[in-house]
C-alpha cells in the first residue's frame, strides 16, 4: 500500500517535470547563435534557416489590444479599443503632388512615419508618377479637390461635384483604389459637401494642429516646430504643406514629436 502511494507521487512528479519542460520549450524564444530573437517584445521565428518577422496581427500572451482607429468630430483620431493607450498622432500633408514630394517621402521613411497626402489633381500633370510612388510606398492618398477651390463659396452644386469627383477618378486611376479621406481646401465646407463626401464613402477630415506654414515666419525652424507641437495631444491631426521651408523643417519636427513620446498613426489603421 505504502509502495503504491510512493509510486503515485513519483509518477505525479515525473508528469509535472515533463509538462513544465514541454511548456517551457514551447514558449522559449528562438535563438540565433545563442541570442534570443526578440525585437520590441515580438518574437521572430526561424523557418528554413530564414528569420521570419511576426505577422501584423501577432497577438502576444499578455495583450490583444486592437490598433484600429476612428475619426471623431472630423479632427480627432481615437482608438477603437479603449485599452489602446499608445501616444500617437496623425500626419497630413496637403496641396501636392509637387517636386518636393519625394524628399518628403524620404524624411517620413527615415522616421518610419506614415501620413495622408491630400492632393489636388491639377498638380499631377507637372509631377507625373509622384502620386503612384507615394501610394506604393505605403502612404494614403486623400482627396483635396481637383483645383483647391473654396467649396463653401460655390453656389453651383455641379462645380462642387466636379471638383470632388474628378479628383477621386484620378486617384482611382493612378492607385487602383478610391480615396478613403477627404479634406476641404481652407477647411471650408457646408452640409451639402459633407453629405456628398459621406455618400462617396470618404471620411471627412479637418485638422487640430498645424505648423501654420502659410505664415512666412515658419521659415524659422523653431517657429515651425513650436507651432506644430503646441497643444499636441494623442489623436492630434497635424497639417503641413509641401512648401520648401516645410520640407526643410520636417525632419526636425518629426524628431521633436518623437521626443515627446508620440508615434505616428498609419492611415491604414483608420477604419471609420
Ligand atoms: Zn490645401
């Protein structure tokens, strides 16, 4: 009887050890030359001697927080999931394409920052290929009307419709994707414009912060940066243009935003 009891305890201990070893092996990060392959809390795996990055939808053991966002009041980006406490802002760059767009892409890429480019179709004929390249590099192309007219001042609905639809058609032709975002030039619109934009399946977007680079004083780097980061908060939508001085000061601005602990929202994560 005593032996049977001892045997049972022994089997139980062996099973516990086996279970522990099995679980430990399963959760241990893969190693390369003895160094665990963990980057930013995400495990990389080795498949056929090739290191494979984790999938976007990788969920680690202690979190399953959605990284999707929605636009509220046209000027705030809010996480769908209240558990998402990430400090993040959205960059928007208006009035392109221009001969400076490619330089802007390089600066954004250096900071691993995505953005929405609100374009005017009228600028495309002097900047062939720029919209396609911007889209290919993973940036969003937004509709900012064909020729940057003040929509609020238009009495004629046909003009309003033409300005919006012609731009949508161009974006569709060049990127094979309809634009998801719309911004009215000068931030001027009316209920009809907003209804039209909604019917076209676009998200209407204003801004909550700007470098105010339409002011000549923003040639000064400090003025440009201070304007942009004044009242910066999580979910801010920042407006910048493609002016030469804006491009010259952009790298400094992105660094200043990062130093405040913000990351940059990918427009692809905005779903409504
Ligand atoms: Zn504009």
